[in-house]
C-alpha cells in the first residue's frame, strides 16, 4: 500500500513524516517547503502549550470554586472571600488564554489552507505542463483536406453557436447555442449521463450556488487564483464545477463501510472567471466563462481509491472511444497538479482544424485532503473512525469536446454527427 501524507489538519502526520512531506511539496516546485512546514509545526506547538496553560488555569479555577463552597459551609467567610478574588483572577486569565488560543487556531488554520496536497508517489516531478507524462493515446488523427477550418469559422458557417450575441447580452465567454448546436450540447450531456448511470453512478441535480463553507471544504476557497464568481453582499459563489456541491453532500458525515463506494454524477453549468487567460488558446470554445459539464464523483475507502481512479479513467476513455474522438492521457507532474489533488490524469482530445490537443477531462484522487476539510469519515471498528478518500472527474466537459467533434467531422457536405449521438440529436449531419 502506498503511504500518503495528508497536510490539511493532520499535523501529527507532518511531524512524524516531516522529510517525506518536504520531498513531496518539492515535487510541486515549493522550494521553501521545509521552512513552511517548520512554521506549521511551531504554530501547533504554541497551540498545544496554550491549550495546556488554559487547562491548568481552568482546573485551578474549578478547584477554587469547590474550596469556596467548603469554606462557606465551615463558616470561614474571610478565606472564602479571598478565594473568590483568586477565582475571579483565574477566570480573567482563562478568558485571555481562550482568546489567545483562538487566535493561534485561526492562524494555524489559515496556514494549513495554503499548503497543497502532497503528490502521490506515482506523480512525476516537474515544474510545468511540459513535464507531464504521456500514458497512452487512442484513435486515428483525422486527415482533412487543407486548409481545415477551426470550429470558430464552422460555427459561423452553420449558425449553431453565436459568440457575438453572447458578448452583446453578457460578455465574452458566454456564447449562445442555437438550433443544431443547442441539440448537440443536449445530446452530449444526455449521452454522458446515461453512460454514467449504466456504470453505477446515481444522478443528482445540485445547486449552482454554494456557500463559503462548501467552497472551503473542497479547496476552491481561499480562491488563490481569483477564478470563482462571488455574489456581491453574500458569502455565496457560482460553482466552478459540480464537484463542489456534490462532494459537499457528504460534509460532516460518517459513512458506514457497507455503503462504499458512493458514486454520484451530476450535470451542471459551470462558471469560471479564467483570469489571466488570453490569446489563441482561449479562442472560440477553447475557454469559456460559462460551460456545460457532466461530473462523476466517488467517495472511496482508502485501500480502494486508486482502483477507483483507474475505473474512472476507463470510464472517460470509454466515452471518448464511443464518440470516436482521438485522445491522449497525461499523468500530471507535481508542478501542474491541482492544489487539492494527490494524483490527476488529464484527457486531451485532438482538434483537426486547430491541429492541437485540448483538455476535456481531469480525473483526480484527492485522497484524504478534501475529506479532512469535509470531516468526511468512515465508521471503523471500536469507534475508531477514519477519513475517506474523494475522487472526481469530468465525464465530460462539453465545449472543447464540441470543438473536436465539429472540426474532426467537417466535410463539404456538413458536419457529421458521431453515430452514438444520433439517437440523442435526431440528425446525422449539421448542414447549412
């Protein structure tokens, strides 16, 4: 069994396996990991010392209270009054220590929120996407007559997606899907949902807005990159992915081991600011602020989570194979790994019009990192409950998948619909 450290709140693990934690964070390119973790351990020691001081003062105050009762019963009023003064002083000291302890706890929690998950041993070292590890490829790259058109030209030609209208009504990155384009989106979503249900996932339709506690529990908050849309004068946020509300269904929950694994799927609109994105990589459907996505989520026993990760990857691969879209799978390196992830596999599809690969799915195992924040546990023997593992993956994200379908299936006659989607769309070809 692969040993894995969880940083969020499991300070005893950091103390007991300090060097391994430093090495793991170094995989992410965190060069000051040793200093960072020393500060966390020091904070925890200060918290422990403060808690010990508080316990001692409270114990003395309780003892004095009992002493006062005995002195009053025995008629020793002067000694009782003196003891009351001492008790009052102890209570004031206790109140001061409680505030100091609270401040240390908040400081410690804030520090922990800024430590990412420790990569699994199977994650390659590297500082950027250039160091991601190619796992496998599938499919034949389409050989189209030159020049093949990118999807942003094709959608105008066939009038199926309107970015200008979206820009008018909302702004850049909020397109309108029209006619065959809207039916194609709906067809992809329903196909993905049906496939997930056949694989044992229970469908849920979650809220599109979550509170701050939910965003914090799954690691989207604190929002270090400014990607979430915050609702003014509220502690609520538009969801960046269905992962957030679906995983938070199990916040503050103790699961019976007989109910594992838990498998949910949900279709939602997703909202991301995509701050700092520009250039050719964001053109057309490549990067949007609002987009459709089907998300699969699993709650797993720690001993079975990597088997679940493999199963989820096979599920995504099966979807793309049925859609006849060429794809490749990448094992993300430490420097490209998401903040809360222990290991992630990205699926990228090939787009013949752009002649490039676009990510359509990330399948991740968070191990106990999210569960720690969620307080999501499994009922263990002798009341020894333990943290569960959480996993999720896009199955699938619609816009870039549409870009690949539209570009790869273009011809002089129109855009051919993958046969598996025809029962969902009701047509085999998009024409003018």
